[in-house]
C-alpha cells in the first residue's frame, strides 16, 4: 500500500529478460502495479518474438537461459517442456563432452536442477539450431544487409575452419553431427521435430502468454512523458551524426518515423493470426534483437558465432552505433528532443541498454544533464564490469534523483541505494505541469463546455418519463 501511494508511475527502460534468473517473477509483480509501462529492450523483444512464433528467437531464449543456467524460468516459470530437447541432445552429442557449452552459473536452479553435462549438450544443440535458423533469416531478407553474419555457411568442416572476412580461423569445436556439408543451413529431421515441439510449448504456455500480452499492451519503442523522452537503445546515427535509415517493406525509415513504424510491426508480429504480413513482422523481431541498425540493439554486429567458436578477441568486438558518441553532445540531444516534439530546454533523454562502468569512472549523466543512461547493470552478468547493480531515476516535485543500487547479496542487511540529486527544479512542479495534469485540465474544460451547453439551451434536456411495469 505504501509503495502504491508513494509511486505514481513506474517506467521500465527495457531488458527485464536480460539474463536474470527469474524474469517471470518480476513480471508477476509488475502486472500487479497500478501504472507501469515498458520501453522494450532487445532482450524483451527476443522473448516477445519467440512468443510470436519466430523459431530463431525461440532457440535464442532457450540458449541464453541455458548459457546462464536459468532452467527455472523455462520449466518452473513458464512450464515449457524441455524433455524432447534433453533426449535429442543426449542422443546426438552422447560422445561429445561439449566443454565449450558448460553453463555459466550465476544462480543455482531451485526447482529444476539439471546435470551440467546434460545442460552443456542441450546448450550446444540449441546453439547449432539457432545458427542455422538465423542464417536462413539473413538469406530470406537481403534488404537487411547482414550477409557478414551468415558465418555458419562459411565453415569448412573437413579443415575445421571458418572463413570470416577472407581469412580462415580454426574452430574451437569441430564436432557438428547435424550439419550436412552440402546444405549446412538445413535442419535435420530430428532438429525440425524438436523445434516443432518447442514452438508448440511456447505457443501454449498460459503464463508466458499472460506476460507477453502485458508487454505488448503496456510497452512501446519509446515514450514521451512530462517533456522527457524514454527509450531503451538508440536513435541510429551514421558516422557523420546523420539519421541512419532502416529498410522496411521496401521503404526507408529513420528517427521518430522509424520507431513509430517498428511499434506497428512489433504488434503485428504477435496479434496477426497468419499470412505474409504476420510472417514478415515475426521475422523482423529477430532483426530488432541483433540487427546492425536496430534501435534496440545499437551495435554493428552480435558476435554470437565468434564468441563461441573462435579464439580471436578482435573478432569478438562489437562496435556501438555512432549515437552513443554523438549523444554526449548537447546539440544532438536537443535535436532528438525536438524531433519528438519536446522542449529541448526543459526535456531530457532517458536511456537504458549500455551498462555504466562506475568503477572505471563513467557517469550516467551526460551531455550537460540532457542525457541520463540508467542501465547500470542490474544483471549479475554485468556487475563485475559495472561495480554496481543498476540505477533508478526518481522524479519528484522538487528534483531529479539517481538511485545507485548495490548488488543484492542474500544474508546481507544493507541494500539501501545511494541517492544523488542530479537536477533541482527552479520552482516546485505542480500536477498541472505534468502530462496527467494537462489531461485533467482538458477533461475539466470539456465538462465546463458541456455544462454551458445545457445552461444555454444548446443541448436540450428532455424531461424524464415515468415508466410502469405490470
């Protein structure tokens, strides 16, 4: 009760599903709250795309969960049937120790502990399937210009190498029993049957459906609120600081128009029942997850294959979109705020996505206070790099404050965040200064006009009639 009275609105700047152990429990809590919205992150979109039937994203969310030993969310949280995957992996990789695929255990599974050897085999099985499905998507959509990410097609299994950028690299794992050299991207009969089972499990999970519908209904690519602009990733820019376009159904979109169009596509992916438009939208969900110009991803590539199979750190590097450089300039932030119809003198951009490495001296406040980057890394996977457990930006009638959270360590009593005031208002804000206040004033004016219309006779009030029922 105290929490609901103290907090008027809660805005989640994306990535609820970023590698934490039980995102389903977080979703249960968010659904109970009275006023909450989400600006989707690429990890959220991955789950939303999986729920929309995209096989590559179904494989992806299972793979990521297994990589971080998060079986509980799959089986206990959403009741997804992984038995078929366990049987398939144990049979196909029975003579493979799958050493590269041992899960990174950040949290122990409480309800569904899985033998690490079997988990590694399941992890590898999903990785290979995902790589095949992603390459199929890339070939199906040449307009995405992602041929460089079709790495799986360039393996030479006889030599145990892969060709990237014209150079051969040795593979760390050379055992691919389900890959046909003549048709490396084709799923085997067993893989296809497995994906059919897994897709049906995703489609029929009642709890997963409830959570995804909440994300679709209460989420968006961006939100403007009280003069501020909230979004997860970036507004794609090129190396000259100009808006970068994305081709959608043969037409180029950029800036605000791009985010508006993507909002439309995301909803079509889930709510349309079938047809080419549905299939295209579902495919595009994968591009939003990892595409080079995706405003939710914001990097030139996702070095998925390289991180698993190649011992070459230079190939693991993922370069951020130019937005992350230019957005530290005040004039660029002002330009973006104006693009969304906001006052550049009073407004702020509130971003997520990029963990702020506090221990390296980085600051979440940029561009002279015009930009707040509040993804400090609440996921344990980030905390060694960031030194903290994320941020919350708090807005009250007096000021803007950043709450810097400490890593949650069970058994320790001190988890109170450090609060830093980042901006004080010249005068105390009233309800009338907010978007909700403007809505209230509009409704009050509408009621006054209606009352005046009755009083002036413009709207005639009919006398009531008595009705008798026998």
